């Protein structure tokens, strides 16, 4: 364990020798001037130098997070930890020699605890290959206080009197008050406390989720493009509220889906031309309906269908699904492009559950009149009544086309709240569209 710790800290021996000399020389001179033991002062300097070099030397294995401190292990795991045992032993020699040298056990015990907190605070600020953890603070503090207590017992037995003085108690109390307040303020103002054990569990869960995502996407690719389709690139984009967008590029097309919803968001085939098949319009529509009912059973149920030819893709047809509640178009969207051979060429879907909306109070005619009440001469044409998010809340909204009278080019789209009649600015979507992720990563 000790060898591994030394190997993890390059240059530790050299730094220890330098620190011992830098601390030991003034300590020896000061001890000689005050007629104290020079040998004991040098020994204290060596133990202090050892403590500082072991805890403050930049590490080469792993990098601690800046301004973050780990809450530590549960008690049982902490007591069984070799790292905690090493940190406990690290502070014992220093506190023993300090009590023997200064004969102030209370001040030494308090100083050991303050030093333990200060070292971890410095590690959190610097984050040079070292990680701040309350396990280290606890082990170091116990070692420092334990070493001081053991020395007190030794001196008490040897000298037949308690090695405590009023001055030591007052000094110790003062140092505890000042250092406790300062270190507490420093930790609260600059350090984020994290649960490393929970974070490790989250990481393990993420790996398990990733494996499930890959398996689900592989099955989906095979079902849509066939067993011969090979995935050439996959990725995942973090959305809000614990949701992810999974993407896959294959030899036959691209797929985007939402997780953990396991809902397709888009499908686009590389072969974007009609197959020249011989299916009738009714047969093409039936093929698109089977696809929609298989992958979107909740969305297709109770929705209105519209089937029409796609002008820019001769032969291909578009089947779209829209759902209405009390005359308001719900946010769910489903559009499926099918070829004359029944192949699904493309798909876009917005799978949002029907929101609960307040009752519509503004009629179409009233919306038109309200929209035209502007200083400019405009003609308003309410296009549709939609469920849209306004400041994070679902509202029924009139979408209105505004055209300046006497001008065919100057037009705009306005939105009026169908309850209050006030002009609003709806959000585009509660999920970022493809290509605009909040966070993205490739795998």
C-alpha cells in the first residue's frame, strides 16, 4: 500500500527531503535559541514535511475535480478502507512529536484537525491530480487527535501529572473557534459536496442504459431497414428531464429516437426516390397505416388522417396524423412518407401527450378582430387553433397570418392566446429539434 502511494506521487522522496531541510533548519535554530531539544524539533520537522509532501504533491493517477469534495464512504466501508488507514497513520507521528516538543496537547489536537481540513480544501482548489474527500479529513483528524491523546497518556504516566495547562486550553479554544469559522466559511462558499458512492452508481447505471440503448437501436434498425443494414455511426444527445435523443447512421439511412420513451423521432432513407411500384393509393395508405400503428399505437389512436401525394417525390405519398380536442390541434405530430412499393421512405414524429388546456374563449372571428387592432393597416387571417407552450405552460393559441393591406410581400405570423386574447410568443418545442441538442456526445 505504501509503495503504491509513493509510485502514484512522482518526485515524492525529493520533495520530502527539500521540505524537511526548509522546515528543519529554522526549527532547529529556534529550538536551540529557546533551549529545547534540537533532535526533537528536527524530528517534528521531518514528520510535518512528510505529511505535507504526501498530501500536497500533485498526483499522476486521476485528476480531482476543482471545487468539489466527496462526501465519502459509509462508516463500515470507511473503517475497512486501506486509504483511510494510511491517512490515519499519516498524522500520528506529527501530532506525537508536536506534543512532545511543545507540551500543548489541546492546541496540537486542534491544529491537526485544522490542518486536515486545510489540506483537503487546498486539494479541492488546486485539483492537481488529487481529490478532496471527507474520508481523508476524518482519517487525518482522527490520526492527529489520536496521536495527541496517546502522547498525553504517555506523559501523564511518565511524569505523574496531567500535561494540560490553562494557557494551552485557552489557545486551543481560540484556534478552534477561529479556524473552525474560517474553514467552514471557505468550504460552504467555494466547495460543492457530492456523493461519490451515488455518483459511481449513476455511472454504472449509465453504462447499463447505454447497453440497452444500443441493443434497442440495433433491433430497430433491423426492423426498419432490414438485417443487411449496418450501423456506421451512432450518437446520443442529452435533452431535458432525463431524456436522450439516440441517433444512428446506417448504410441504408438514418434514424433518430427518444429515450427512455423508445419512440422514433425521424427516419430518412438514403434511397429518397419512389420505387416505381404498382400499389394503389389505398394499398400505399394501408402500408403507412400499418407502420404507424406498429410504432405509434397511442398517437394514431383517435387521430385524424390525411393522405396525399408528395409533389416533389413523384409517386410517393404522405400520410399525416393530427389529433384534436375541443377544436384545438394537439402538439402530437406524425408524418409518414410511403413509396408505391410500400416502403417507408421517411418519417417525422413529435410524440407529446395531449396537454390539459383551459377552455377556449376567443372565437376565430374575435381573434381576427383583435389581431387587426394595430396602428398599421393589416388584414388578419386566423389559420389554426393550436396547443402551444407559452412560458412553459400549455395554452390554446390562435395562429394568425397578418398581411399589410396593399402589400403582397410584407406579411408575418402572429399568435394570440385563445383565452385572454393577448398576443403571445410560443416556444418552438419542448424538445430541441435534430441538430440543436442541449448536450451531445458521440459513441
